[in-house]
C-alpha cells in the first residue's frame, strides 16, 4: 500500500488540531482515481463544517477522524480504478472532492472519477487548485441559481475574496454589468477583475450607492445579506452562500451549498482558455505549513485564494 505525507486532524477543532505526519497511501476503488496531488486549496470556515469531521452535513453524523482537510486539488492521475473510462495515468486533472470524503492536503488523494475534469490548459497546478470550489460556487450561484444573462446588473459582495474574485470575473465574462463591494485597499484589484464599480464597505453603505440590481451574489452574510434586499429591482434575485436569505414578496431568495460537478469545471476551463478567467492567489505555502494557512484564513482581507503546494 505504501505511505505518504499528509496533514490530518485527529480531533475535531481548528487549525491547532492539524498535524503534518506520515499516513497510509489511499487506494483507488471502483469508479475512483488515485491522484498524486500537486497543489490543494483551502476555504474559510472549512474546519467548522460538520461534513469535514463527520459522515453528515449536520450535527447528527458520526466522527470519521483522522481526516484530511482541503477539498480542492490539482494533480496527476497515478492510478485508475475499476470501471473508470476516459482517464489514463499521467493525465493532469483538477476538481472538487465531495465534502464527506478526505481532502487533498496530502501527497495522494482518491476522488470519484465522475467529478474530475482535465486541468485547464495554460494554468499551473497552483492556480488550477484555486478554481474548483470558488469557481463552481460562482458558476452555480450566478448561472444555475441566479439565472444570470448578458446585460444584467450584478452586485457581488466580497469581491476581493476567494469566491468573490471568481464571481466578479465569471459575471463579467458572461456579459453582466458588475458592481462589487470590498475594502477600499482592494478596489483597484477588484476593478482589474472586471467590476465596473467598486464600493468601499468600510466607508460607504452599498444600498445608498446602487439600486435596480437584477442579481445580488452574497459571500458575506449577516447585516450585509439582510440589507441587500433594498438594492434589488422588482423580481430580482438574492443568492447567498453565507446563510439563508429568507423570503421577500416579489423577490427570489436562494441559499445553496456548492456541489462537485465536472460539467461546471469544463465551463470554467472554457473561460480560462478564452482569457476571461484567471484565478488569483493570495499566497502559496508548503504542505507542512497547512495549519498556518488555515490560521491566515481567519484573519480575513485576502486577495484571492490560499493554496497549498504539495509536490
């Protein structure tokens, strides 16, 4: 079977529970791929999700420790499981690992083949690893749940963050007029991503600055989410990945959890190949420093994703 280096948590908790250690190398089963991980990406609040530590999305599940965190990966197929077609050893691939499985903060990971896609041409592994969760969240939120079409006005909350920075680019690539909120220090960065206008949330109330928005894409939650109804046009849509927005007469409110999706990854790869999408990295750290990377997530004010360089 062999061994590998991995970051694992043996007790539920935060970054303090993560240990860089030697572990057994996983084996690809039926319908699975064994991927040699080149890079992995991490997400804010990931270590607080019940799905990270148990076999359930809520608090009713049983523990499944030790666990390997990080659900986004880019790497090379090392072995192909039974009944898998369309992949060969040596293929460069990327994807989002289902949340109830071990993640990619390790030298090897096992993934269902049906959620894996070819790595976007032109992206290195670090940038490719930054795309699956944030990219699929943006795509599913804007297109599948928000019904975004060209010419609509979109307000993206948290436009400089890991998900927000992708959402701004995807919305602009699809022909929308994009407005985004961010800290003023990141305003130029967000404009470079494709936002026509950036509202500094530290000095401005967005509801005083914008109105008649077709779609709000919220990554922040809380007071920002509740105030967002005010800027929508009649019949507009409020999509949040932070918390359920509730309902308002004459409007549509949507909360969703991103799902692994090969077709969505292929759509994102198409935007990359056309020069319309460029995942932005806040920093890249080595595998052994994964716990410190999760601590950095708690500090906020990032510009893009934090990526783990595995090999």
